[in-house]
C-alpha cells in the first residue's frame, strides 16, 4: 500500500494527513499526538474514525495542521482521516457517515460589518 494523502478543514484550520501502513503511530506537526493535543476530548476526536473502523493499530499517520485553534485542528484531522479510511475501504463509509464524520462542518465566523461593534452587535444608541 502506498501513502494516501488527504485534506480536512474546519473553520480556518487545514489538516493534511499522510496515511500509510504501520503500527498506529500518529504524529501531528512532528510531535506525538498525545503531546500536541492535551485534553482527552481532543485525543478522542482524532482517534474516533480509527476506533469506529477498528483500525487503531493498522496505520501510521503524519499530519501537518495549520490555522485555527486546537479544537478546529483536531476536527480537521478527524475529517482527513475519515476520508482516507473511505479511500482504503469503501465499506467504512456507512459506519463513518452514520456518526457524521464524512461531512465538512460549514460553520465559519461571521465577518464584522462597518458601523457596528462586531458582526451583529451594534454601537450603543443614544436617543438624546
């Protein structure tokens, strides 16, 4: 099996992963994923597609991720891993789709408008 390259995005985070056969080692930006993601929730998000398809110890993953915060980065990696697993075996798609891991989350930060304090918040209005 050759290396599979996939991209996942979430908010402003972009994750590029390289998935190859191995023993389950996950590296994020040249660090072990346990060191990069400090909370258990983020570690769970990264491992979720691998655990659902019983591939936790089958593949080595190298991820390069940039932009956004740690949660967005973890979810971007999760989407990229899901896409790679579907390319390896089409049967994984039904399992991952049922958990909602195959859809890119389109929610983004709304832009700030001129003449306003934030995207929707207005400056204080004074009648007199």
